C-alpha cells in the first residue's frame, strides 16, 4: 500500500475542475427558480399568453446546461453559448417587447438566463482557463443583453447579476488555485519518501538474511573449530570451505525472494533434509525423519529456504546444547501449511531465561519464518527436552 | 461519475476527509469568503444608509455574518479535529442570526431585495464550509437555515417590497441561499467523487525498489558482510586448508565468535526506526513492533520524524518514539518532543506530514499543548499480509 496522498498537480486539477460543475448546478438552480417568479410576474402584468414561449426558451437554456454537464467538450460549450444566447435573447425580447416597465425596478427577471450563460464553462485544470471561459460567457451574455434591449427598443440596463457571478467565480477559481499553489510548496515529495522506504526495507531484508547466514555458517564454523579435535577430517574441511564459498558468493544478496518453483525442485526439501541428516550424523546426532504423507506440496523458494535453515538452526541447538545423540524430525502437512517438528530428549532449557543477546532461535528460526509468513514455536523445560515447531504456508497442493 | 458508479461515500465524506493534504492551508477559503461578505455587505449597507431607519443594524449584521466565516476559518485550522456538525451548526446559526438582524433592520424601509446583502452573507457562510463538510451535512444544515430564516425575513420586509409578488419575494430572498447550498454540495460531491477513486487506486499500487537504489543497497550489504567476516573468513580458510587445529586456533576462534555474535546481535536489534536518525531519536520498542508497520505507515512516520528533527530549535536526543503492544495485537505508538516550538511555524511545517500519517494509522491524536505529544494506534497485523509487510 502507498501513502494516501495524491500528486499535487492531480489534486489541484480535480479541485479546479470542480468549480465548473458547481457552475452548471447553480445555472440549473437559477433557471428553475426563475420559473415561479416568471409565472407570478406575468400573471400580475396580465401577460400569461407569453408564458409558454418564455418557459420553452428557459427550457432550451436548461437543456443546454444539461448537455454541457453530460458532455463537457469545448465544441458543446461553444454550441451552448450560441444556441443558449439565442434562446436568452428570445426570452428577453419577449419580456421587454411592449412592456418596458418590467425592468423599472430592476432587470432581475430579464437577466436570469444570462446568469446561466456566465456560469457555463468546461472543466478546467487551470484557474485562468476557467476564468477565461466564464469571461467568454459574460461577454456573450452582455452582447445578448445589449441586442435584446435594442431589439425591444428599451434603454439598456445591464443589471448586477452577471457581474457578481463573474466576480464570484473568478474569486473562487483564484482562491482555490492560490491554496493549491501554497500546498504544492509545502507538501514533501512522498513518491521519493516511499522509494526510500522501499530501499530501506530491502536493505533490512538483506541485512536479516546476511545475519542469519553468517550465524549459520561462520559463527557455527568458529564453534566447530573451538570444539574440534587437533585434526579435522575431510568432511569437516569440506564443510568449512563450502560455507566460505557461500559467504563469498553472497547469492542471497541478489536472489529474488519469490523465485519461480520449477518441477525439478519439487523434491528439494526432501533431498536437502537427507543431506542435513547425513551432516548431523557425522556430528554425532542421529536423525529419525518421519511423517510426510503421500501428497506433494509446493512452497516458494523463500519458504523452502527459510524452513531448511530453521531446521538446520534447530539441529545446531540440539548438537551444541542438548546433550542428546538422537533427534526426531517429523513432517506434518494440511491443505494450507507444512510443518516440521524437531524434537530431542536432551537436557532442555527454560526459554524465559535465555539472555536477550542470544541470537540462535530468535534470529535463525523465529524471525526467518515470520519473514516468509510462517511461524516457529519452541517448547522446552529443563530436563524435558526441546521441541521446535516450524510451520509455513504452502503455495499449492498437487496431490499424491 | 455516472449514476451506476455513484458511491454513498461521495455524500458522506468531505473533500478534506477524502484528501486532507489538499486542504491543510484551505482554511483561507473561509477568510476570502469573509472578506467578500464584509466588502459587499458594507458597500450595500452604506449605499442604503439613508433608506433604513437603523442603518447601524446593517453594519452589525454584516459583522456577524463575517464573524461566522471567520469562525469557520478558526475551526478548520491545521491540526484541529474535523469541524463536524457542532461547529457547522454554530457557524450557520451565527450567519442566520446576522441575516435575520438585517431583515429586521430593514423593516419599514425601502429595500431592493434583488441585491440585498444578507442572503448572500448566509450563502457565503455555507460556501465557506464546502471543503470541510460532506454534501449531506451541507444540504441538511443549509436547508434548515433557509427554512427558518427566509419566512421570518419575508414577514419582516414584505410590506416594503412592492415591485414583486409574495412568491417572487420569497424566491428572490432564498435564491442566493439555494444557489449557495447547491454550489457547495456539488463542489463537495464532485471533489470527493473524483478524488476517492484516484487516491484508492494509487494506495493499492505496490512499489518495487527502483534499480539504482537496489544496486546501492546490495553494494552496502556486501560491504557490511565484508566487515563482519573480515577476520573470521581468512582464519577459517586457513584452518580448513591446513586441517590442523591448535590451542591458539581454538582461543582465536572463541574470540572471533564472541565478537561476531555481538555484531550480529547489535545488527539484529536495529529496526528501521533507528535508521531515521541514529543519534537524535530515542526508540523504545521492547517487542520489536516497528517491524510490523506497513510501508505506507513507515513512510508517513519517517517523514514526520524527519520533519520534526529538521525543525529549527529541535534538540538532539529529545525526540522519543515508544511502541507498546495491546492484548488485541494492535500497537500503541507515542511520539514526544520536550522542546517548545513556535506554534504557527510548527503547525505549518508539520501539518502535511501529520495529515499524511493520519491517513495511514488509527486514532491519531495531536496534543495541542506547549510541547509536541502525539499518539496513534497500529491495527493488529493481518496474518495474510505477513509475507509482504510493505
């Protein structure tokens, strides 16, 4: 998941373009609220005969706004300004013709569809573009007004409505644009921060792998040397050199965590367990490997590596601390998990008394398994032996 | 945003909730609306000074409506809790009172209702709440305010309005208010409706480590491995080649093993939090819960901690981050800094980081006292997410 932050340019464009949608909605509201005023005024002036045509013309303006809202393309807006301007002119000429007194108090009623012209623009990602479209609507409304009053032979009264709408729209556009510009200057580059987080996590993962591998190889090799007889036999020398090769190759640093499991690797865990058994028998611990039903289960390479390393680390503890010469390795599986239990009947220990500076089971077993979505639990008590249960999710069960 | 994809959240969330970072300096919207209200109302009141028997009442009304917008500005300052119903109700009630005061003030005088400032004053207050309230709240409160204020205003001024019939008078008075409600609600719906899908699509994107950083990280890890094994590898190699182990070899192996184990333990105990600032940040994390944080949470917290540490006046070592587990598996995180910073600068500097973190964690609280105190919760780890915590 990523931080819930939009790129600032995208957020600013969304907000600025919302102003045009706001304009369409207000244009619709203005036209609808004009209807009762028109009906009452024409009724009062005894001109109800003019009502149907003026309502149709208002409806035409309303339809134009709806068309722009549904399909906010430049050519639709221009078409609307042309046809809507003509409808507005027709509406105004009808109201003014033969009744100049209708604008005696104010041109409020006559100007209503003009507001709808000013309020219509296209969704603009930049404030100046939005203001330009509003300005164009204002000019069209002005031309229509002047023309209507001239055609009706009535002295022109511009009215405050279109000017207020133009001013308010411009202020809203500019305010929102200024706010977004301020925010752009203050909000850090979260894309960069996220990339750093990923790199840190990647480094942490590599570091964890390195710690576990150095523990399993170099630290154990040093222990072997500390406790070895004066002469190392051939197998011991080969093992030390193999560990050094592992460290020099450092393949885990470049290896993908989720390598594709190929059919050739289907028996990988079984083969590796056999190799581990052979190795520990040489070190004085006999392994009895049991369990594992007839089914085959596929796990990711990361899970397989983690489980084998955890088994190896558990057996290291048996060999070095338990005093036991026999350990049981039991494989158990169900539809979702594969579990390996390593048990010895050695001297055991009190898990709560283990110093926090000891890495063994914590780093090599528990943390490694947790990193691949698995788990590891240790049961032990002084004199009662030790059981380590290592469990991990399977990717797929492929049948017997 | 067609009908079939209309999501109820579009009317239940505010633009600020959908994208907090777009509005942390947005409290200037109410200030701009307050200025418009003050200018337009004052001009109208002055121009109609002689027409009203109590012209001062209009000035008072203008100031009351302006103060409603200023209140919205104060309530929407960064780091404050969301304004919600109570704050909005108070602001709209104040503006409604200013509107009614103006109506009563014009009783008995000639009034041009088409350009009357008071309905605009109420509409502007409603508009100033646009970024901070869901459309549902805007429509509800605006409608209630209109239903209360418009009839009272109509009764107060109807005798003086001779140019329009009663229906027209009511429509003309309510027209700015209805337009304000419609404009504000549509703005809120459109911003939320366009922002949410974008932000959700983006948050669900998984990022991989870019190649240059990956190569750099691997090179650093190789160097670390070389440092760890510098002494021990040649020694083991020599022993393996010779096949002979002397007493001195065993002693040296013991020394090297102790040193190597210390290095490994030190490395194993480090968390990503330690990488933020090794010497300027105290991390208390006995259960190693920092490792359970997801990528977006790490990014947001790391960015905030770095911003705090970069704030002038921040003392080294005084920044404490403490993580404690709850029985339900969730983690409580506390961040504290025992240094007093100038509030304005602190707020504006830290606000974007704070808001980014608020979108990534639960129950984030910012204690607004003299010193920085912040707490939040991380939910219990989803077992299915353990394989890729980022």
